[in-house]
C-alpha cells in the first residue's frame, strides 16, 4: 500500500514547518549574557593583603577574524573565558576581570567587587558574537589571590563562529604575567 498525502497534506505540513521556524527563531529581548559571575561567585570577605598566593593572567580572545586571502572578509566570533579554581581545598578570590580591545583600551569590567570562587568551582565570562568591540586582538586581564598557597587557576578562552556552512572553533590559554600588575 502506497502513502498518498495530496496537496492538502503538503500545505498543512508546510504550514506547521513554517510555524515551527517562526516560533523557534523568536529571540528574547532581555539583557545579553556577559558572565555567570552573578550566579556562581560570592562577595569576597578577605582583602588582598592577606594573600599567600596571587597573580594576574593575560588571556587572548578574538571577537573577529579575517578569512580568505584574496578579499577582506571577516567572521564574528563568540568567546567564553572560563576561570577554574583547581584547588580541592581552598577558595580563590577574583579581584577584577577586565576586557580590553585591540588597541589596549579597557572595554568592560566584569566584577563590581572582589568575589570568591569556591574550591573546584568555575565561572565564565562571555563575549557575544554580536559584540565586536574587542576586535581581533582583544584580551582579558584577570587578577586573583588566595589566602593559602594554591596552584594558579586554569584560565582558558574558547571562541566559536560560523562562516557559511563552516563552523569555526578554537581555544587559547591564559598566561601568568610576571611581575603581576596591580592596576
């Protein structure tokens, strides 16, 4: 027995498909997501003067990339910077998280005040794909400290984008600065 749908069935299926696409493409008009800090970090109760370990980490991120050799074509990228406390026993405190553009100008401050990341905790700071203010040479500086001797937190950036049918993804790792800048 053969299935026969007919033009009415095709029209109904097309209508349902179009309705699904329309409803699925509706975007929320809420504020853009810039981090999970508000959900995962607690205000710090200790000052930087009590630190046994501290540092500042430089993290390269890319909000745009040049594609192609023959013509100037760029692709916009989303970036997520992940800060991971690798200590199983001690919290770390993030003193500040700053985002800079390709010219070294500060674009955004992610923390209003120093915040504590619990042992084995992580937090993300997000640059949305539509935010190209950083440019191809954007970067983060992240200042942290801990009251106990701990390993440096693991700080990485993941960039994601799309050009036509091709997906683009890559990562970069933070690098400790010596001496660590205080500003």
